[in-house]
C-alpha cells in the first residue's frame, strides 16, 4: 500500500478555521486567504464569525505604494514590522474618504460614492450627490468623511451611511431603503462638522468649534417627500479662536462612555510651503442624560477608560487594552488627516 500525500488545499473546513483561529498575526491571516479560492472563502467565513463576536477588531494601517496605483501595503499594528502588499480595486482618486468595518469609501469626479470591501471583493455604489456638493476646491476633498452605522455584509438592508461633505462640513445620510441622499437642513452656525458617531440608535456630530449635535434617522420614510430629521444642539457653535479645533473626533469607549478628542497642530513656513505636525491631544468626557438626551457635563480627563484609540480618516475606534495587549493602554494612534492642498497622502486605518 503506497503512501498517500494529503491535499492541503482541501483540508476540512473546521480544521482550517481552527488553524486561522490559532494565527495571531493579522498579516499572516491575510496571506492565508490568498493561497486558493477555497482558502479565501474560508478566510471570509472566519472574518464574518469574528465580526459577529466582536465590534472592536484592531485596525490595520494601509500605506500607498509608490510603484502601483492599485497595490497597497497593509501594516499590522499587532504584529510590528509585519507588512503585506495587497492588490486593491483601482480607486477613483488618490484619497480614501473613510474606512469602516473593512469597507473603504471613495468618490469620483461625478460625486458617486463607492464602498469597496477588498477582502470580500464586493462594492456598493451609493446614489450620486447633487450640485450642493459642488463648491470650491478639488472634488476628492468634497466628501470629507464617510461613516457607517453597521457592516453592510451583516446588515444589508439596515445600515446607515452618514457623510460629511463640502468645505462647510455639512451632513447627509443614506439608507438602502432610500433612492437618494437626505441632506440635513442646517444653519451656517451648525455646520463645519468633522466627525460622526452612532450611539444608541442616534447620530452624533461634532464640529470645528466644539459644536455638538444629534439627530435620529430611524423615522425617515423611503420616498422623495421625506424631510430631513431635526438637528438637535447639545453644544452650540461659538465662533471664538479658543474654541477652534483643527481636528476633533467622537469616540465611544469599550465601557460605553462618550469622549471628544481634540488634535492640536503647529504650523511653520518652510520656504513657500506651510508644514504642520501634531502637537498634542486633549480629551473630554461627555456625560449625557439618556432620558432627555441632554449634555449634563463635559470635563477634561486624562484617560479614555484605559482604552487604545485610533483616529484619522477611519471610523474613530476605541479598543480595550485587554483585546490589544500589544498596544499601549490609554494611548491614541493617529494618522495625518489634515487636508493641506496637495500634500495629502493616502494613509488610513483599515478597519
């Protein structure tokens, strides 16, 4: 009786999923998924299981390649120095305007927003923006940030996309039941928004001047006559220099507490070019009255419940130090998301 050689490509599904569970390094898992079509399908199954069991997956860093318009280097923060080069769908622009739940957002010259999931090889084409997005500046910066309420793979008919658009930082949202975007009616002093957070079924937005608002998208009908929901102010806009933040983020900690994170920049003229760098962060805990949804207190703190926070063009994310022992507790990982003419490069957290 001759020796039989096992066919490693077609090992039983449970066996391969067990192997994936034992692999701690995200990059090694990605490399597992490109061995064959069968292994790739199991890799996607593994990701779906992980998404259902945890909402706080540690993100990876996506870095542009100078040699290719479609290849990106993926850097694992958990396994330092581990880098893999992945082929992505060719983007419409050099800038990604959001990353949530493994989906990357891009916009083309006609203001069509596309959500792409490169690991699943899926794309979702969202409705076209109308002319109100056409103000000054390059089109790639008109859509400032795209944030999802849920993973469209797990909730294909029940997710919400909120977009911050135009140089005035205005808001619009879309759900699969709608034919078009719904644009929020705002006064000029309610715009200049920078970040979005979904919390307990509501949408919260924070702006340049620490203005904080919330609105409810759940009662919006799926017809053309739908009016935008009411924008409720928690903290009004006060146009003073001391209130201005170049970048500000909203995050929910692993313990469910809300925080605003303010990035402080320094600038210097070098020849004909202005350069900037991150000077420091300040953090505020936001205590809300859940019954009336009013802001009870906003206080500066030195800790985000000990979590590790990721800020940038991604969905702002807090991860418990228990889920990310390789990270530094009570720290902020950040990318350069300050749009400065032509100096911007693709550098986003891939969540």
